[in-house]
């Protein structure tokens, strides 16, 4: 069975001494601790290529242009969280492209879904005069293409009747509506079952700024679905294990997680540790407590 995980991305605002949830998603397949650490590394290295100043204003403009006054109900850090999600989805789409192309290889070019989407966006950039310059980095350019898709051809107003707001954002990162494996936005809470791990990603900023954002660090916390530390959970299972084969398996798992944690130590933190110096800001958006959210999806 594929490994599945739940991700929550928080923004740590040092100016306001606040921590707020900016994005969340479910990952179907390959949601191992090793891959979660790789995703942290990917975000950090991609930010470095952007001089640690991701162009969050592109997402800010995308959202304002599509949802209008309802933008006010989104968490202040949402554009940065959404930009991070677009980066991770772009990397996934790039990795799966050869397999997807194999399914469409027998189709005439004009019937290939990827060609049709690219053609539609290219035509719209000319007609509407909106285009994001390419950087030469496939992950960054893939994320920016998703933004172009949302600005030009897959407008929220045209899809709000058949998908939720978060699922619309997911759709912007895909060639078709079909969802295969990978990171999937759309849920407001973690599934009760079928989740092996819970990961918290933390993007640290000197001060939250929707136009000229500066990022100083990206860290991660590796947890069980119940929120326990992975090593603590394995130790608890070891203490209760009575069969030799169970103990042998748990010992191997403990050694694996320990190696991962030791290698990633500079990039690990916990929500509890951050709450010692920062205030965790609750969000009515994620709690679905805002009636106006009816505007943001059925």
C-alpha cells in the first residue's frame, strides 16, 4: 500500500511573533519521512535560487483577481503557503510527466491535454497581455505556469459551482481534472484513516509581506497521525511489543528514523517549541467558521 501523509504548512512571522497556518494538503503515495525531508530541501533550495525572495505577489494578485472581496477571509499568510504548494506540485508534475505522456502518445498533438492547455494559455497571454517571465528553473516555471492558468483560462468563477476553492487551486496545478497520486489540496481537516504520517512545514519570515516577501528558513516536524513524535511513538511501541519479530521490525524503524533525524537536525523544529516564543494564531478559514466562505465553493 502506498504511504500517505497529511501536511500543514505554517508561516513563522518574527516581526509579529506569530505562527499561522498558511496551507494544508493530503499526499497520496510516497509520503515517507525521507520524501518529506526532500520536500523541505526542495523548498529551501528553490527559495535560495530566488534570493530567498519568492514572488508571492503573483499569488496575491491571482487570488485577488479571482475571488475579489472574499480575499479578506483568507489567512494573511495564505499567498505564501499557496506559492509553496505550487512549487511542490510543479516538482511532482515534472516527475510524472513521462508516465502521463506515455498515455497520450498515440493521440494527435492537437488532442493531447497538455498541448491543449499550453496552447490555451499561450493564446490568452497574447490576447490579455499577461505573462510571467520564465526563470529557467523547471520547478519555479511550473509553479508560475499554474498561476498563469488561474489568471487566464481556469477562472474561479467558471469552476466554483463544481469544485471547492481549495480543489480549484489543486486543479490549477494539473493538466486535467483527474487526480492521481501526489499532493492534493481540498480538505479542511486530516482524514481520520489512511494516514501514516503528519508533517508540519515551517517557513520563517522576518515580517509577512504580500508584495516583497523575504524568507529566512524552512524547517519541518515529523509526527505520527495522532501528533506524537515519531521516535517517541516507536519507543512506546517497543515497550509494549512482546513478539521477537515485532521488536526486530521496530528496532529497524527506530534506527531508520534516528538516522533521518540526525542528518536533518538543523532543519527540525516543533510547533510546541515555536509556541514558546510565538503565538499560534487560530484561523477561522481553516475552521470553516466564516459564512462568506460559501462564496469560495459549494
